[in-house]
C-alpha cells in the first residue's frame, strides 16, 4: 500500500476501514449539511416578519429566540447522543441527525406563525447534533498524527457548504419573489441526500473485543460525566468552545437586518437584499477556503495553542471594520477578512480535544464539547438579539471584539500545548 505507513496498535487491528474513504465521504456529507443549515441564515429574521411579526425590535428579539431554541435543545441532548454513539455506533448517529433535520426543515416551511416555527426549531435541536457525530466518527477512524489534518478538512468542507448555502438560498429567495418557504424545502432535500450518502458510503470501524467489553460502554449518563473528571485539559476547552461559538452566533441572526440598514435607500441594493445577504455570509467561507491551510490543517505541525491564539486575535481585529462599516461593501470586506481566521478556531480546538481523549471515550467527550458549543449558540443569539434591540447592532459587534480577546487571554493562561507525554495522563484518567 502506498502513502504513510502507520503501525497499528492492538485496537487498530480490528479496524480495517480506509480512513481516507471515511474522511472524504464525511467531508462531502459535512459540506451538504452546512449548505442545508446556512441556506436559511440570510433570511431567517426576514421570514419571521413574513409570519406576522412587524415591529423592528420584536423581530430582533424573535430572531434571537428562534435561533437560540435549536441550540438549547441540542446542548441538553448532545451528551445523551454522544453516549449512544459510543455504545451503538457513530455512523448511526450521523444518519439519525441528517434524517431528523430533513424532517424538521420540511415542517418549518409549513409554519403558519412564529410560535410554530419556534416549536419546530426546538424539535430539530432535540434530535440533531450533527457536528458532534461527524467529529466523533472521523476522530475514531483517523490515525492520531493526522487528526488535526482530518478535522481541518472537515472544517473546510463545512465552509464550502457555508459558502454555497447562503448564496443559493439568497438567489432562490429573490427568484421566488421572497417566498422563503421554498428554501426550507431545499434544505430538507440536502439533508436527505446527506443521509443516503452516509448510509451507502460509510463503513464504521469495528470495535475490538477489549473495547466492546469496556465498562464505559455500559455506563449511565451520570457515570460518563464522572469518567471525564480526570481529563482536566479537556475541561478547560469547554470554555474556549462556548465563548468562540457565542461570539459567532451573537450577531448572526440580526446581520440581515444590519445589511438592510447599510443598504440604505438604494433601490438596486434593496431589490437584491436576499442575494446581498447571502453574499455577505458567503465571503467568510471564501476566505476560509483560501487561508485555512495555514491554520486548521497545519495545527498538527505548528501547535494547537499557537493556532488558537492567532485565530482568536485575528478574528477580533476583523470585527472592527464590521462595527464601523459606513456601507455594505466595507462590511463585506470585514466579513471576508474574518474568514481568514475564524476557520482555524473550532477545528483546532476539536483536534486538541481529540488528542487528549482516548478513542473509546471520544463519542461522549465530543458530545459534551458539542454541548458547550451549542450553549454558546443558544446564549449568543438570545443575548445578541436583546443587546442589538436595545443598543444597536454596532454595539453588539463591539462586545464580540471584547469576547474574542477574553477567549485569547484564557487560551494563553489555561490551555496547554499538546505533547506526547500527555498520553500518560490520558491512560491514567481513563482507568479512574
């Protein structure tokens, strides 16, 4: 066989699955799912207005509540699904979440008022958790020394989907004369495609007899929380993931309204508001595709802590032109610059978590880290929507700059760089 030869350990001999095939298939699935998620971002706040909420401040608040509801339920349920993934299989969890999202988004297109939309979003969150399932599946298949590389490519695939999704959603909205329901049906079709691709192409690694008899496989949820108490370095990462996701999501639901404000009274811009909003979201993905090889996918070589530090400071600086933007074009430039750094944060943090966690615990650990991420996604839109409604979106953008700098300080103070001798700590912790 060509390529890098990795001598398998005892557990690896029970896994004859090609990690390359799993990685590239999951990259395709990730891109499709992020296309599905992001296709509705440019118009969710505008859709709420179409459902009968007309007061501008009420739209800001409802946009935050509706966006947060999904993530609150996901934060609650992610540890449960992570536990099930360790016992029943990670492929099954990926299939479950893609199917659940397909069904929920179809129902969103049928919502008659904002209350029904809120309920459906909560239902979607309770059965989702795609990112945690995808990360756990990939991390359980990859050679250890290629983990940062693999999760970097997974993140890049997500950015590809995030690039295409908003553009496609915005163009369709304008093409169908602001009939937002069409995009929800499109999202459901994307998620169904991802389900079929996972079912047909992914073959999950077999578990060795030693792993299958591990007491951790039979633990209850409380026992699994206790089992990670020894992984102190992993616990530190919960704060990093929470604040990083809070920072991103706090302004995202109200950005379409900010773009409309920046467009002013220009009839040409207002007539293509859906496409313009999609483009402002998409340019971040373009920048990530161009610059992520220097951050996320290089973290295995230059160090995870260093990459996190660079990405957090760079992201903070790139929010400055967004907060001070006099027009939509300066704002779009800020979004492009942001993409050069933001794509290095989550994959690097998740790769560091993976290196610090034994393989047979990664399902539940990624479930818990996903809860931290989802809590950030829950609190961000809720608080961001409230602050934007009270003080304005520019004030919330200034708060985001401060949050990135706080996260940078936390990384420099508390997050250790991963070293080979960390394996001893992992082995010790997994036996407690």
